[in-house]
C-alpha cells in the first residue's frame, strides 16, 4: 500500500514546464517573504509588513535589486542571510537548485526533470543536462569565490576581518547574480549603493567583471574560461558576446560624452570613464550605482532605459529581452532591407520559430512596459512623472534594480505592480502568459494565404 502511494504521480507531474517554473519561483518567493516578516529578520526585532517582505523576496529571487527598505539598515544578520540565499537561488535558477538537491541526496534525475532543465536553460536537447548543471554550479561558485577574494582586499581593511569577509561574499554573489543589493547604507547613507567607491578601481572593475560574467550567460563564460576559439562557439554565444560588447561600448561612449561636463564634471578623466563604464555595465540588469542617477541628463537616462530593456544574455543571471533576441531582430531587419529570403549570420540560417519567438518576446516586453508605466504614472504621486515611471518599470521588468524617484516612495499598489513586473521579467513574460493560454488544437490546419498591407 505504501509503495503504491509512493509511486503515485505528484501534482508537479501534471503541470507543464512553464507552470512548474512559475510555481517553483513563486513558492520560493513566498517562503522568503514569510521568513523576512519574522522579528528575527529585522534589526529592531519587530514584524515587517508583508508587502515589504514580499517585495524584498521577489526582488531577491528575481535578482532585481529594487528595495523599499535599505538592506543594511533594516535587516538583521538573519534577514541578510535570507536575502543572499534567495539571490543565489534566483541567480542559479529553480531547476538548478532542485537538481543539486536531488544529486546531493543521491537520487536519480528522471527524464521529466531533465526536460525541465532543458526548458529552463533554453536548450535544444536533454542529453548532457546533468553535466551542464554541474558545470554551471562549478562556474558560478568559482567566479564568486574569486570575486570575494579580490573585494576582500578593500573591505577587510575598511570593516575588519569578519565583517570584511561577509561584505566581500555578499557583494560578490549580488554582483555575479546581477542582483544589485548592497550593505553600505549603515555607513554611507540609505539607498546610496556603491557610490562611495566610484573612484576605487578595485571595487568598480571587480563588480563590473562579476556583472559581465554573470550577465554573459553560463555557457559563454564556460567557453571563455575553457579557451575555445570563437569559431567553435555556438551561434547563441557568438551573438550574445557580439551584442554585449557593442552595448557596453555604445553605453560607455554615450554616457561619457553626454555627462562629461554635466554630472561627471569635477572628476578626473579616469574617474569619468569609470563611472560611465560602470553605469553602462550595471544598466544591463545589475542595479548597482556609482553615482546619483537624478543628476543625469534625460538623454543619458534614455540610453540607460534602452540598455536595461535589452538586458543580458540567455541562460544568465540577468533579465531584459536578452541580447540574442535583439540580435535576431536586427538581423531580420537587415534581411528585409536587403530583400533576402532567409536570415543568415556566421554561415548559419536562423529558423522561423526563433524569429517568431523573438518578435513575441519584444511585443510582450513592450506591452508589460507600456501598461506598467501607465499604471505607475497614474497611481503614484508627483515624484513619478513619465520619465521616472518608465525608468522604474523598465528597471523592474528587466530585473535591473536602478531607480530615479526611489522605490521606497511607491505606495502599496505601486509596490504590487513592480512585484508582478519583476516576476514576469524573471520567469519570462511569454512563459507567464503561456500558462493561461490553451494549446491550439487546430495548429496543423493551413488556411489560404492573403496579403495584408503594412508599413
């Protein structure tokens, strides 16, 4: 009887991969929110309002970095440990963590779990999934440890040995996972991020490198560290790196020239470059800031909104519509302008499904941003004008974590709107919407074609 009960399929068996993804991330967020409400999680030993805890847990698991309570000032050591664990789980992904637990318990990973891993990493085949998960975990921890060691050379002399080690580990994980949470509020002021270190090259370039390695994607990082030649990389990795470098250079140049005699005036040439470069990096879903963004020109903020919307690469710790989606859309435009029949790049042809998915990701992203911007600007106070609202919404949906008007100034409704946007951005808007749409049973039927006048 007991054996028969054990062999019975669980509720997860009947759920689709998309539903399991949403259910998994949602469950972790709710658990994290519950733990953060406990008095032991706050510095003052009081119960924290659930909406604030839900927001913090969502921002942590979705590796966003938007906060309504300063991480250093409000949360106790227990609360900070909960937050960094949620960030690590969110950065690695629900399926990676669950697979690690299964392997740790000495159990076999069945075919359904392998399919879920394949879906979570957007892979084409289930072969080698366990090896891939182990490589991702090894790569993640290796980079985070190296980052912690480098940061400790600055934080140990400043904060002491034990606190310096804790700060180094926390910010290394937060940077690699593109989360943007920091612990400097108690010393340098609430919500100041790492602005105090704007002219410290060790902190600036180490955190920037961690953000880039996390946002480039696990497989790109593995290719770089393995020393494989670019020709042997998969097309996804090639396009991801190409667009990543293009956006980093473009963002740095535009921010450097646009703010040279404005917000960056009074700095040395190197300091101006450090700030411009870092903000170009962090806008790609990281959330750290080395300068008060309210000092930026509107043109520079528009550049940052563009960078946030594109985001990081697939199978990474970052968000946005992804660099490869942007690349496919650019290639489709080039193909149309040249009146070619197929989209090709690096002697490879891009399939119709990839093109359709890229268009779907773009359109869904624009819908979420437009609706979110409308709701925030319509329901919040005068601090959230059109620019501030669109910046905040893009930051939430692309899981970035930067803010202009201050996320803590949002009311309960505004915080709930951003929670939905962060969740949609992390699990994927297409994934989230697909769980509510029934499969088309007539999908194999072909109808007569008719032209539509467009453009």
